[in-house]
């Protein structure tokens, strides 16, 4: 079994490093409803870590715990080996964590370029007065941030829609713009909440390619929720499986695929 500080090389030659984030005995309740019950797992540097399970399993709640949006009643979240205190969303972003959402959360009246630029907010240090004058430090900062955004736009192949209002775009392209905004923050840990939901086959193939490229070329650690099992098994290095708020499987795609508890959960076998 790997130690927290161990690394290993995957079959395709990628290096998976030490533990970046560890969930220890996480329990999350909403009133009398237990959404997550005593779950532990970790996320390693450079890997694609999937969280799967039937509807109502607690996956989105777990992603919200990872992102700092929810604070569990029991257990701890360790980030780079240190317990993470309760934080505001901007503080999470400052730690190098970015995310996309199950329901697209973009500014539909703004252009693609302006939406992606909002991903740079934590990198903008000049004050409102300096930005209004757009001189000196503010001008240099704006130019540097624009260069990062343009590289992301090129990387995700959305140059042709950069000036288009997001509200005019089809669903699949909106998903890509949301990914672009998250990447503009230059995250070390990228959280994707159902990035393929509602997409057709061609759009899923494109998104899968971009996720692999982000992981490979930027070295970004990725944790994702996804319902398409074919996509999960093709993309992921490791998979944690939830059902009714509990962890029922954790391992490589092959290990999870052959786990009888996982098979029962997805086939709808009755619970005692």
C-alpha cells in the first residue's frame, strides 16, 4: 500500500505524487438527514480522481466539502498535510482550488472573454482607482492577466466565440467556457461537477480530451463527479464510490468495476 508521501508512475507514463488532500472520517448532516457518513479517502498530486455513485449518493455534497462550501460536523479535511479551517470561497480559491458546477454558473449577458477574465479576480491586486485610470501597475496587471486568459481560450479552442455573449451559446460550449473560467485561475486542484451532463457523444469526446490535456499539460490535479461510467473508467486513475452517503468502493477503475458492492448499487439490488 502507498504511503502518503509515495509517488508512482501510471501505465501511460504520468507521475502521480503525494497526497494533496485527505478526507478523514467525514460526516455531513442536514438536520436529521445524513448526507455523508464517516467517509475517508485522499486525492493525490497529478491524478484524475473520480467520485461516482447512484443519484442521491452524496457525491455533490462531498464535492462541496472538498471545495470548502460545506463544513462537515465530524471529521477533518487536510490540505497539504494540514487541517483546513472554515474558509470563505475566495480563500479557497487563493489556496489554488477552482471548480465548475453541475448547473452552469456563468454571466450570460457578458462575452466569453469577460466571463473567463473573472477567473483572474484573485490575481488582480491593483485598487479600483488604479484600474479606473488604467495606468502603470494596473495596466501591466491587466495585460498579464489577459495573456493568461488568451492562452486558456486558445487551449480550449474557443477563439471563434471569444466576443460572443454567453447567453447565445449552445449548452456544450457553455460548459467549455465554464471550464475555461476555472482554468484561468491557474488552479492546482480542479473540481469538476458533472462536466459531461447533458452533452451529446461528440461533446463528451471533446470534453474528455480537454480534461486529459489539462491534467497532462498543466499537471493539474482533478477530482470529478460524473455519471457516464464509460467516461469515468477511461479518464480516472482512481475512483471512490458512494451509495446512500457511505463509501462502498475505492480503487483503480478495474478494481471498482469488479467490486460486488458497486455492481449491486448500480444494478439496483435491494438493500437489507
